């Protein structure tokens, strides 16, 4: 089992910055992918950024050049640095961890943290 605890959300003005953190505990050695997703009111949850165990990253087109995903292996923590925030970035942001258990792919989610960007 993996437990994920997010922090760092809040209210910010457009153009501002926030850094989200996701601390993982439990069977973290099995994780091969961690990601941030977001879900705005009335919309489907969407992938924002992903980082693999090999350190590869990928981003949604809407956040490229503004958001950076990184990790601190010593702290078992993944970060999402969000710069040049826009009102359309307003959403609940969820941390995700995935890994294979045998032939099954297991997904774990954090509780979510609210990010609100005022214009």
C-alpha cells in the first residue's frame, strides 16, 4: 500500500506561483510513476504532469513552460512548481502514484489540494 499526502494549495493572483508537495509513504519502492492531475468544477480529471522512476517527465500542453514536476528521493516527495498561474489553472490538484503488482497496475490517489487563481 502507498499513502499520498498533498500540501501547498491555496489562493493566488494571476501571474503568481505556488508549489505543491506530495509526500509518499508505505510501499514506495514499487512506484514507477508519479503524477499530478487536476479537476476543475464540471470537468473531467486531467493529467497535468508525470515523472517516472527513471526521471523522465511529461506535461500537458496547457502547462508546458509554466509548471515543473520534480522529486526528492531522500524525502519521498514529488513537487509541482507552478508559475505564471492563470485563472484556468483553478482546480483541485491530485497526486497519483502507480505501480505494477504482478500483472495488475495499481493506482493510488492523494486527497487533493485546492488551487484557486484569481484574475
